[in-house]
């Protein structure tokens, strides 16, 4: 479960962003700016992010704040799951990333697999919609929904990308070091369980 200070910081940021968008009162605008600064100071105090980075994260969007959507492709082959090695931290995750405007979640999953691993897949079914804060991820300045989509391998071959340096299929008992900001071991265990029993309904929390 997400720590309360992080939940509060993100809620304060959300209120501030909505206020800055809709208020027509100069004095209220100043108060909302103060709220946003307070949330940024909370993040700086309790995370590894510096103030400049936090302010960029907290001010790069306008309008009513909504959760970001992280789409992950779940590609099994011969009882092994496809992972890609992230250049950002040198650890492994499922192919995926932020949802793209103009693309369905399935199209995002297919595109991310091709771009990050070199493999070609077809999206088959929704496996899970997970709330980032309900799982043991490191603290994040964003409220994130994670969408897991099962994909069928149809072709291609392993290739590096701008964001990844390697890819490979791994069995459940031989998982590589995970990029826990993107995927957790408990989520991987859930995906293997669904793969073994396709009758399990899509998971949500």
C-alpha cells in the first residue's frame, strides 16, 4: 500500500492543479501555487527526486488532473515470459510504457513490444487493470493505472532499442532483476497464474 505522505502529496498537487486551471480569483491563484509548492516540498523531503525534477513533473500538465495509464504487454512463449532490459536502470520489465493518444491499449501493447524487443505480437485479451499505489512499487509522483494485455507472439526477432538494451524469455523460477518502478514480482506471479489458468477473470484493484 502507498505511504500516506505520498497519497497526501499527490492529492494536494491534484487540488492545486485543478484550482490553477479553474479559479478566476487572483488571491486563490496564489494560494493554489502555494499548495503546489507544498506538495513538491513533501516529495523532495521523502524521495530521491530533487526540487527541479519534481517541479518539472508537477507543472508539465495543465487542466484537471487524472491518473496516467501505463500499458504492459504480457507475451508468453513455451511457458516463459518476455522481458526487456531498461537502459534507464539496467533492470528488467515487461515491454510497455505510457498510453499514447490516438492508440487503443491493445495497439500500444503491440507497438511497445515491437519497438522495445523487436518481436511482433497480436493483442489478445485484457488480463488486469492495477492501481500502482496498491502494489509494492517505489514511490512515484504520479497516480498510475497499469493495464496488462496478453499478446500472442507471431514473428520478429530480438533487437535493441532507444530505451532497452536486451530482451529475453524467462521462466517463473529464473526471473531477472526487476525494474520495480515498472513491474513487481507479485505481479509477475499473478500473470503466470493467469497463464496457467486462462479461466481466471481479469484482475482489477
